[in-house]
C-alpha cells in the first residue's frame, strides 16, 4: 500500500514538472511596439526664401503684361497632427513679402498671409524623420501703393487661394529639433486698384488678377509632441 502511494506521488510530481517546462517553452517574446502615432505630431516655426515667378496678369478680365518675378522672403508656423504612423494632417500659416519687379520699382508694399490645410505622409527612424504635404487654402494680400505725383494709387485688401507641395527632413531628439524643407507654392490673387489723377480728380477703378509661383527653401525649429 505504501509503495502504491509513493508511485502515485511520484507520477503527480512528474506531471507538474512537465507542465512547468511546457509552459516555459510556450512563452513568446513580443517585440517592442512602435512609438504611438502622436509622437509624430509636431509644432514648427521657420523662415523661408526663394524666387517668385510672375505668371499671367489680367486687368478687368483683359490679359496684360506680367509684372516680372523677384526674390521671395517669408516666415511660417504650423502644426502637424499624426492620424497614424504614416499619415497626418498639416495646418500652416505663412507670412511673406509679395513684391513683383514692377511693384518694387513703383514703391508698392505688398504682403501675403496664407492659411492652408492639407494631408501629410511621414516616416521616422530614430532621430531622423521625413515628410511630404500638399496644403491648400486661402490668401489675404494687404497692399499699400507707393506715393505718386501725377497719379495717386491705392489698393484694397487682396483675396485669393494657394496650393502647393512641400517635402522636408527633420532631426529631433525626444522633443526639440530642426528641419529643412523644399516647397513649390502657387497663388491666384484678386486685388482692387484705384488710380486718381491729381490734376483733374478723375478716378479709375480696376480689378487685378495675378497668378504666380514660388520655389522656396525653408529651415526652422520644431517641437515634437
């Protein structure tokens, strides 16, 4: 009887030991999960410079000679919100000097404020990241005419639309970093113009329509959330 009890106990211990070994062998080591999507979200602020290429120009719906291109300079700020590891949405505000060659010669001061939103694709590997976006939006164009002697000019606040494509790379630690970017931006702008002859007081009202393109390089600071 005693021998049977000893055999049964040994069998139970053996089964328990085998179960532990089998359980240990069945453990699967799960690789570390990728960083959550919001680590791709970022705030950014930068400066930009490039070239303005003047396109078609109309006065009251009639084609006129274009005003000529010029150098371009501006600032921008925005926020990129990650929807997933690869896709997101970028919101962008851009302030720039918009002076064609003719406007600069005439002493005009023209500016643009772009408000745009667009899809973004991005990727990140360690401290390096890359992204491309295609923002679209509206444009405000406050303008001030140069002083004239025989003819006094004035402008209303221009309205328009903008769209483009931008691609960049960034280098960032856990939060802070910098980025470099290349972009192409197209604008269509409507601007009301008034000319007053000083001698006779005659007033002429015109509607201008501009189409132009900008190629620019940007650099700035980013804060990754």
